[in-house]
């Protein structure tokens, strides 16, 4: 899976929702509805799951979150 297929959305309530977009024949995300993959209360947990879904190891994440 590619990261371009996924979105991480933070709602004002503090909840983080991981969404997956459909892709067209060229491999770019479409503007249609998104599939909800998971919901989290921790941004670190949400980002970790996103990296695992995309096939990256935890050590390869570009930034570590503080706090």
C-alpha cells in the first residue's frame, strides 16, 4: 500500500481517524467516499499504524512525536 491511499484526520474532539481513499487507474486517489480503517485517541498510535499499513518499519518514521 502507498501512503497516498491513506489520510489521517484529527477531529476537534481529539480523535484521530485513519481513512483509505479509492484509487483510479493511474494510481491517484479519487474524490469519492473514504473507508474508515480505524479510530485512535493517540496521534502516535495512529501514525504508527499508518506506517505499518504502508509497509514501513517503525524505525523509518521521518519524525518522532513529542509528548
